[in-house]
C-alpha cells in the first residue's frame, strides 16, 4: 500500500473514568452519539464499568481480538484551521504542535472535505490514547483481522480512509461509490467490503494497493453488512425497503433475499453463524433468519431497535433503541428481552470484547 500521510496525529489527554477495573471482565463498548462518549458495560449484566469522554459525535466503533485498540469515529466535521487552534497537549512541544498542524502540500481525500477525528482507545484499560485526523465525517469503522488497518466510511466524500495502526498514519483514501455506509471483513485482512447506500452496490477493496477490485449489486440502498466466512456469504441490509440480500463472496452474485418488511437497520450473525439477527426498526421487531432453512421468526421489541451486536459466550444480543436512550439484552434464541439498561445519547456501533 502506498503510504502518503498528510493528516496529523493529535496526542490526547486521557479522559476516562471507571467504577471498577476492566481487567478480566467481558465487556461491551457502546458509542453514545450526541452524548460525546463511549460507555463501557459488563457483558452479562449491563452494569456500568466506565466511560470514555471527549469523543465528539461518536458513531462508528471497531475492535478486534487481534488488535490492542478500539477505534472510534466522529460524525462531526471541523475545518483544519479550527483544529490548528486546539490547545497544545502538555507532552508535545509548541514546535511539534505547529509542525503537526501545518497545512499539508497534498491532501488525501476530496479537496473540499472537512476534517474529522478517529480516537484510538486502549481496549484493555479503556483509556483514550490519541486522535487521528481523517478527511470528512466518519460513519462506520472496521479493524482488519490482522489488526493492522482501521478502515472508515465517509458518506460525504464517497470513499473510505485507511489508517495504518502500526504508524497511526492515514495511509490511503479509496473512492468506492455514492454514500459509503458500512465496512466489514472476511478472513483476508487485505480485503474490505464497503456498502454504498447511494448507488446500490458493495465494493470489494484491495487495501494493499488501494483500489476497488469489483462492485457487487446489492439491492437499492445497502447499509449494514454481516459477513460469514463459514458460509462464504455476505448479508446486506437493503435498509429502506426492508429486506436482506445474501451475496456469494466467490462470485459476487445475489443468491437469496429475505423479506423483513419496513425499514431495517443493524445486522448480527449468531456466534455459530447459523442465524442472522436483524433490527426491524420501523416495525418494532427483532428478526432471526435460519440460514440453513431460510425460516424467519420475529419477536416484538419497542421502540425502534437500531444497532445490535452478538455477545460471545452468553447466548445474548445487545440491541440499542433509536428512539430512547437504552439498550436491551436479548436472548438470541427466543428473541425476548431479558433486561434493559439506560445509556445517554444514542447507542450506535457497539463492540463486545472478551477476556481471551
């Protein structure tokens, strides 16, 4: 991959509070959107373990067992001049600070893009380590399976940014399509899949050389993705018309569709990859698709189930509400909520992290 970093690295002061130690705890990190924070909760009970503040308009959040970091993306843009006026961190000299914020000779990404921030968080402690500038508001984020790259979608710029997590530098910008929404990986750490909500495609991106290798037709307005290496399939939320499109990764062709009804949002595979769970936001339901038989069952969940993530080893799914500041803990088999707990703001792209 070409390494042509022109955006700056901002050393961040730690803004973290905890009610108990995170060591040896299965936990879930919940971006709280307009509350400008990430909440850390116990994966079984939902009890609050800590909170990471000073992450403005946090929407996308990514983690991986092969990475020591969580990457949080801000959906808020600033201009470069405003960022240059930020106070100099205590452990960075004035000369270094000025050099970091010097206007670059060349800019990766659209020429008119604003600047947004990726926050790098230590996954073990929950501490905010640094912030990295990227071109334009960040929607969703993914970390490659080898832990090397953080990939972010930028709907306003019609492309993705790639940050090298060894150097913490922005190393590539790849145009994908109109309004890129979600990004995910299979088993190959050099290949990312990006849904383009504005043109009905999913782009297969080669991160090593920074190009789109192929585009796959994926309904009308593809948003969230779930990828099953076991089945060789990618599941795409055709959000506005309420259906899920299954794409065969080997051929890039549509193999099945599942009609859910109403606007849908988040997707999550069960831990054994035999079921796909869908947040049917408009119809106040949680839906489970048996991927072997194609059978669909649903359970009422109100109001407006939104983002969701499978919690390994528990048989549960965490589901946020779009309309109320709360998260449900749902039994993945019965689709019944066993508990709910309050959050602040809106619960976006949640990440479950175990102790292994």
